């Protein structure tokens, strides 16, 4: 075990939920002492707040303030407080407001079902405390994760498109398929391509999650709707090109986008991303 974590007890509030229970099991696997507080059982939140050196909130954003108001008076001044949500600006603001001790916002870019993959990344957003980021890094490193630091504002801006638009388009596609005639859905199941089947699996994965998870991303992240609004503008502009049967403009756009996205993992780096590729203007 990393020396920074020796002798510490990690408290997980919401530790009997899907993500929380997964985290508890992984922390115990690497030898850390874990305490759980959850409406489904475990220790009372006051005991957890008093006895844990690291406290992780695995909660919907809507529950965060209420839980913090109940827990904060019992926390020690040196306990590290973290959350694990998909938005960071508002949760960090609440944690900093209600807790005078060290604070870090964290966002694991994976779920329990994908933990065994090779690419496990966690975003850390600084809040308060000279050694807070170092301790948060040590905790996630102990679980085999790579961490990198972003401001809460930068995190939410990026996630507005990486998660906000991504999940928005998936939900819209699900609604489109839901409204389709049964005979059309049957035909799609028989005649769909491999790529479309992958898209369907993505939709199924999203819809298997609790609705609040994506509600937080789509509603509480102030950047999500800005990106969605821009997405809708681009979609309308492309639809207009297709409606006009403007093959030249379509082909030019397709070629330009192909050049930008040609190198996997190098999207837009010195390739004109955001420089003339867009169909519509803000």
C-alpha cells in the first residue's frame, strides 16, 4: 500500500449504490479500511464523518447539499472530502462552502462494468488543501487508475460535449426507435449493420443507468445545453445541405472532417479543429 494511505479509513457516503458499492469492494481489495453510510444501511453519517480520514460522496447532485449540511459539523478539519460525480463546478462550490477542510472533486471516467479495461482515468479538480491533490492521486493510483488535473470549469466545459451531447444524441435515438412502428423495429433488428448494433448497445447501456446520472450531466452542467444548442445548429445546417442535394458542399465537408479526425487520439491538434469545419456559426 502507498505510504500516504497507511492507517487511513475511507468513508463512502452512498456506499451501497452501484458505484459506491463497487468502490468499497475495490478499496477493501487493496487493503484499505472502509466505512459505509447509506440510506440502505451501514454506519450513521455522523460516525463516518468523525472517524474517517478520507470521505467520498457517491451521491446524486440533488442530494449533495442536504448530506453535507448533516455531515459537515462532525468532520475533522484534516479529513479529505471528495465527490465522484460527472459535474464539478456546483458540487465543488457546495463542498467548499460547507466544509472548511481539504476538498477535491473527482470524476472517474469509467463505471463498475468497465473497471477491468486497460484505460482507467480519473479527473481531479482542485478545491482546497495543499496536499489534497497528492492524497487523492495516491488513492486512485492504489486502485490502478491514471489521474490528471483540470479546473472544475474546464472539466464541465469538456464534459458538456463528451458526455452531454453524446448522451443527448443517444437518448434522442432511443426515442426515435421507441416511436417507430413495431414492424420497423423488427426490420432494424434483422437488417442492421455492425456499427448500428454497437450504437444500440450504447443506448442500452445508457438506459440501464439511473436517470439522475444523466439528468445531472444534461441539466446541471451549464455547458451541456450550450453544446447541445450548437449541435442542433450543426445538424440543421447539414440537413439543409442534404435537402438541397448539394453534393459538392457535402463532399467538401466530409473530406475536411476526415482530415481532422484521421489520426485517432489526435483530434484537432494542429489540424484546423474549430477553424472553418463548423457548418453553422454561434
